[in-house]
C-alpha cells in the first residue's frame, strides 16, 4: 500500500495550504510532537506540492531506516540514505569503505547538476557532523 493518494488529498486541504503559505514566508517549519507517520505525510505533502526535495535528519540509524522505508511508500521518486557510522566523527577511527562509498554516491548525484526534483535524503545527526564547521 502506498500513501501517494493520501498525500495528494492532503495537498488540497485548507490546513495544508496554510502550512504551505507559512513555509514559503518563513523558509522553515517545525513539526514537533507528532509521530513519524503524520510528520512524514505532512512533510511529503508540503514538499511535493512545492516541488521541493526533502532532507530528513534523525537521531539514530534505526530511525533513519524507518524514515527511508516510510518515504518510499509516500511516492518519492528517489529516496537516498546518506550512510554514517555510530562512532563520533571526532574519534580517530578507520571509516568503513562501504559507508564512504555510499556517501560519495549520494553527493555525486547531488553535484551532477541534473534535475533532482522528487528526491528525499535521509541521514542522522552524526552523518552531517563532519560537514559542519568546527566549534571554534
């Protein structure tokens, strides 16, 4: 069962139109306190109706896997998982080559300049940490 017809229905509701308006004005929207499924339905509805891609950042690999599976059912053309390890990015440890290869594949797709509309990327906080500037 896919949720794409439900998402299309949500796009036409007055509440969704109000959320879309707020999102375009503020450039961000926080949906706190909702379980994963309603958050996924709302964010997918908003992003798809605006023709935007979606980046989901989770706390754990387990939750990222759940989000990726859920987004595939929600009609996203492409759902990429940006892999990471559970080790701290500040530890000096040997990174797994499969993880690095997976990261390079996602980044290569983004940098190719092709139309990437309809893309959802799921990662964890630790997956983004190496790409953030140092605290100093």
